[in-house]
């Protein structure tokens, strides 16, 4: 376990340049939903580094490479691509380029302020008689999303020197996680009027996908003795500032950056748009621009912050998760979704996964407004046509939502994912269910959601087959959530979610209008078929063990717990061959337990207990999605130590680098895990039945915790202590809900004892 930063409730702070600088860069990434970047150094770094600047919705089709052609295989793997690096400010003292990988520096300090969304860094550079203090401040505006700012303050402490600052825009970027060993961008235009800018366009590709044009512009404000245009270079534009300095001299350079894409602005209008944004920022001035940014973050934190008393490491973890989630997505653009790495790296292609419905939506329902979280549903409805196309490519009816996508078309290049991990369809449907039961609003369900449900139901009805031997419906050739098994038959979770989807669709069809039925062209015969399948779905279960069986042959494996492994073999995905992993009994993430989490209200405590006790000991938790489900179920079952262990693992997964892979980027789509472990786990919040309920307790490691919920036009403040829980209604009308199974009415403030009710 690595811990690069000190424990602070609101900040990540470090006084060293870590040997694993890539990990440091991932953890100090910032973004604003429109764009973001890793925590790279403005002045550059000659040591091992991963320079990464990313723009939401801008991608490139990386050609799929497989051993042989498979009918229905995606044409390409969609990749988020590195965009123009807009932060560089090369620094020269006399003729020496400042480089923290090689130079002598003192008083190094790096700080990510999560409350403000600001990254700060400082150090004293020394050489012979010269000592210079540098301070850097960086943010991407949460108020004006096309705007970023870099501010550099310099103080000459001792000696005499000529300082040169070269702020620039560098389009000479490549991807590390890509099959291409070349740039994705062509230079279209560059210039210095009205401000220095670089306009680039993604190169042609053989698949006919959209090409993106991006204009990046900067304006550098500083009082300097001399300012020159930097020499001409391909895919580059810069300016050179000279400062003769003596001891006591101070200077500041503020770099305003605007990034405009063809997703929003036509290529021939981008320079004008960028110039207007920069001019507006300069007219306001740095402090005013920063104030607008801070105000936006304050609004977000007001409704979403979780306050923990007695454990600063837990406090830091949950706030880091919330900060990075909101830096990635806040619902402003219905064309966007939550990428698994956000703006922090390139792994997984950077596209949309089923993680959104499984993990992000349940949190966003409570901590954002309806305009924000509803966009996640609109995104899928807008891509329904493409989901039908995905199914047709596999020779199937209905709609198959993609495992990985930018546009709704499947763009993942691993067969066991593309063809087999079809359980993702269940998560899409469950997202609609989750939204409806939480909000109590059936408008989306009955007018748009039903379109999605019918498409998914038609897919399941065609994907199952009937076993004459068992006289039941089965689903063979799948990969369940446990991706450490491929091509299995009758994965319990997949079959269960398929059954539930058919039932939920049928129930919803009873509520829609006759016009909607005709629009959907759902016949009585088709509905009868769905009823037959859902009523006769094969769900593997072992009566002797009294557990749901993960898939048909799972119990024939060499079943043993994770603690039987030598610690040197962990994580197994970095030490074992794939063949060895597939044959093992070890589970990557919640599989059967994922179903018990999603459909929690369908199962008894005894069923949950038996399955948890059977499967958790074999789970290696090498998916970032795994700990949150286990933490929530452990809380429900009274396994408080296990629940807290899993909370720490999900809330501090990246901060402590549990899976030894955070240098590739953060695990953004599992960052709701800390919040869910607290609210659905420790506080026991449930909404699946349409009724809000709680069964709270306070972990032994904490003194208390507090969170807020947006719920049906109300704002609730929930405070949990060792012996009591207090509910406060901050906004909205009185509310009836359940606490420890008893109905209560909240009109203002309500306090309920915990000790006699808790497990």
C-alpha cells in the first residue's frame, strides 16, 4: 500500500517529489466535466512522467486487432485521446532549463485543495549563489468550463540571474494506451492574433467516425522587460518573457487558456469564441475568475459533502472521491457520461461503461439535482437506436447496450467482453428502476424508459434458449460480473437480471397508454413469450449449500479462500497467467452478490447471509467496483468490521493504491463507492420498494458522520452518532419514511435512538 500524501480532511499535500511520479500525477488530476488533465509540472519533467490532457467527448477509433475476424466484432476500439498540452511554461535560469528531475530544489510543496478545486505547488530552486522561489496555481474553471488558468509567482531570494519564461501550447502529444505509435492530430492553423492559438483536427480514419477540431488559445499576462514570439515549430505556439532579476525582485505570470471543440463550435468560429472567453477572463482579472470558480464548487459541496468525525483518513477519502467525480461529470451535457478514468488517464479507452448505472446513478440521485442525474438516463435513451444496431450485429433481436462506447455503438475489442458480458443490459434497466423508485416520478419510465425496457426485453427473449431436458430457459456463453471467468453457462446474476428485466418490462407495459403500446408494436403474443421465459428461467442453486450458484460449473472448481494464497501472488491479475486465473475459484468482484445488491428487496436476510459467507472469502476485490457492494451487504448483515474494511478499500482505493495500478489513472466510476458504503451501508438507506428507509449505525472507528440527501423535492440532513440518529428537514414539505422498520414523520427535526435498534 502506498500513501503519497499526508492525511488532511480537505487536501492532498506532499513535500516530496515521489519516485512514483505517475501515481502522484494521477492523484492530483483536476477537471471540470468539459476537460481535465493529470498533475503534470508546468515547467516539464525529464524523469518518468505521463503527460495527459483530455477533452470530454473527443476520441479516436483505434483499430481493433484480433487474431482472426469474428462476425459481429466491433470495427474499432474507441479511445480517449491526448489533446494539446496547454499548461507548459518552460523556465530557464540564465541558460539552464529548470527540471525537478535533475536540479537541486528545497521546500518542495504540492497541494490539491479539494474544497476549492485548485492545484498548488511551490519550491525553491538553487544553483550556486542563486535561489529562486516559484509558486504555481492551477485550476480548470467550474464556472466557465472552456477556461483554465495557470498562475506563476516568482521571488528572487539570493543572487542575480536572467529568468526566461516560455508559456506555450504543445500539440506534439501521443497516447500511451493505444495501438497507434503516432499522433492523432493534424495542425490546421496557428497564430498570435488576437492571442496565441493552435487549431488541430483529428486525422482521417478508415471507419468514417466523427473527426474533431479543437482550438486551444492562451493569453499571458505579465510585467516583463522583454516579450518575444517563440520560434516557429510544428504543432506548437509560444511566447518568451525575459526578466533580469536580483535579490528581492518579484514577478507574476498569469496564463489564461481557452479550449473550444467542434462538438460545440464550428471550426471557423472557434478562434473568435476562444478569444471572447479569454478577453472576458482578463477583463475580470484572476481573483474574480477564481472567485466564480470557488463559488461553483461551494454550491456542489453544500449538498454533497459527507462529514466524518474521528477519522481524518476516512474523511479525506470520501471527499477525494466526491471531488474527482464532480470534476469528471456534473450533468451539463447529455451527450457525455462518466468515463472510468475521467480526465486522469487513457486506460479502458475512457468511454462509458455499465459502471454508470451500477454505481454512479445511485449516488447522483441523492447529491445532485434532477436536471443532473436525469441526464444519465437521457444519454441511454438517445442511444437506443445504436443499441438495436449492436444486437443486430450479433444476429439478435432487440437492443444490446454497449459495454464500452462513445456514441452508443459498441467499441470494445475483447471478445469475452463484447459478445459475452451482456449482463450490462440488466444494469441499464435497473438504472431506470432506481431512478423511478427514488424520485417517485414515473414520467420518464412511461414515456422514454419503456422504450429502453422493451428493447432490452426483446434482446433477452432472443438471447435465451430453451432446454428441452430441463424444460427451462437458459443463457449460455456469457461472462458475468466476475471477469475472471469467461464463456460460462447460466451465470446466476445474468439469468436473474434477464428474468427481472422481462418482469419489470411487463409490469411497466400495464401502466402505459394504448398509444404507447401501438408505438412500440408490442403484441400480446410477444408479452406472453416474455411471461413464459421469466416464469421458467433456470437459476442455478445448490440445495445442500443453500446458495445461488455463480454458474453451472463453479462448484466443480478447486474452491478455496483467498487467504490460502501466498501474499506474493497478489494481485493475481499482475502475477498469474490469464489461463490460471480463469481456472481458479477466485472472484474479481461481486457477481452473485451484485444481484443481491441490485434486487435487495427480493431476498431474505438468510439468503443474503449464506451467499455472502460463501462468496466473499473467495473474492480478491481486484475490480474497483467490488468493495462497495461487499461493504453495503456486510453492513446489512451486521458484519461491521468487514463493512468498514471494504469502506476503506473503496474510499481510499486510489489514495492508498490498493490495486497497484493508480499510476494509469484514477478509478472514477467506482468513486461513488465510499458514499454508497456510508449512506446505503452504514446508514442503511433503501428505496427499492418506493419507500425511503434507514437502519443506521456508526462504525466503531468514527465518532459520528453526517450527510445530506436530495429526495423528492426535499433536502434532508442526516447525522448519525453512536447512540442516536437525527434527521433534519432543511427544504421541502414533511416526509413519511421508515427507520428500523418503523414509520416516522419528519416535519422539522427528529432524533431516534440507535442502540436498541441496531444489529
